C-alpha cells in the first residue's frame, strides 16, 4: 500500500524535502513508517518528532491504511 509522509517546519528544513511517498506492507504502524523515512533521511533521527495521521494527532502505534497521510513535525513553543 502507498502512504505519503509530509514534513513541516524544522523537520522539512533538516531533510530538505516536503514529502516522501512510501510503499509499505498492510498493517504497518506510524512508527515503522517513520523508521523507514529515517533510513532515507538520517537527519530525522536527531529530532523529537510528533506525528499526525490524516490531519489528526496520532500515536506511533497507529496502524496505517492505503493512501494515509502522515505529517511529521517538531513541537512548537512560544510565549
């Protein structure tokens, strides 16, 4: 199945990309998809990542489906 990983903010800057299309097996978790993305973009390994699946915050154990969008970003703080 095919999923799309979208990179935002500092994550996009560090990997120099806004998206990545992955073909993954049925039953793949968000964590496994991120680990695959880290192999293509090692800069991800040094960041604390948050994720959303289909525009909703998600846990890394979320099972992905065909066509899902996984957004990857870092925590944002301000004052």
